[in-house]
């Protein structure tokens, strides 16, 4: 049978082992890799509206919001979607309302100040 003194010694050794395992000695611990930085050449991203003939408008808006959240999570600065929509509607004033056309990257850079 284990005496009280032996039980006490085993308990002390157990506590010392636990405390030794929890020490954070820089030379002995594994360093986590640093998170990757976004591309350094990007200053501002403009997330354009998505156009599809098969999907409804609600689905397209959900896709745009989800993509915006992912880009923000990765650390990319963005232009507000309301600003993008207002500038694009001002650009399309002279055109027919039912016809959507592609906007060139140079026009986006000029209108919004985002990377072209």
C-alpha cells in the first residue's frame, strides 16, 4: 500500500511535470508561420456587379456580398458597393436601360480610383 509520504512525492513530481510541459521557452516551442500578406501591388479593389442570364438578381447580389466579405477578410481594401453602383449608373445614363455593356478597366480606374 502507498503511504501518504510516497503519494505526496508522486503528486509533487506530477505537478512539476505538468508545469514543465506548459512552459513557453522560445527555443523549444514551434513557431507558427506568419500569415501571408495580400499582394503588395493592389491599392483598392472595386467589386463590380455580376451579370448572368440564368441567375436571378437576389442570387447575384448574394454572390457579390459574399465575395466582398472574403476579400475584406483577406485584407484587401475595397470601394463601397453603393459608390460603385451610383458611378456605374451615371456612366450608363446615355445608354438604353435594358442593355448592359462591359466597362473597361481604364474606365473603372478613372471613375473609382481602383486598380485597373
